[in-house]
C-alpha cells in the first residue's frame, strides 16, 4: 500500500513525470492509502459494471520508486460528464467495493472532488494522473 497517493492535473506524461508529491507542484487531490485498483473500481462504478481489464489505468514508466498512471480518455470523459443526479448512485456502487472501505458520504465527497478536478483539467486542456509513492 503506498504511503502517498495523489490525483493531479498535468499537460502530458512528460509534465506528469515532474510532479513532486511533497511540494504538490500541480493541482491535486490527496488520497492516502489509495491504489490504482480503487480508481479502476471507480471507473467501473461509473459504468455500473464490475472491474475488468478495460478499467485499467495507463501505466507510465518513470525513473523513480513512485508509480505513475494516466487516467484513460474514456474514464476522464465519464468523470467530466457525470451528472449530479448520477453521482450519488455511482458513489454508492464505488463504496460497496470490498477494497474501498469507505462509507457512502466519504466516497461521495471524494467522487465530487475527483469530478471537480477532472472538470478543471478539461477547462485547462490537460489530463489527470495518479501517482503512488
């Protein structure tokens, strides 16, 4: 389990590689004790399906002990277009995953934060990344 987990905005993979988890050099959300699987579970929850290979995040190789992923375009679009009316049900499905261990209000809050970050990235014509360190 990583000690630090951040979802953050970057222009491209080259920009993302330069993210400093201790200085938070980009707009971000801290999700400590969070892995790529939990984010894949969120993606599956947005499509009301089970986690499958299609829900894997895009691994980006970096010269570091950290692990970096890009959120694929279909996942990014699903976050940006998530309607308020669908957010609670998606958060409920996400919170029910065995690996999440969150109550519904916390899952809903995190989903709202992630969606807001995705919308900010869209406005800035950027992408979302997950770093685990």
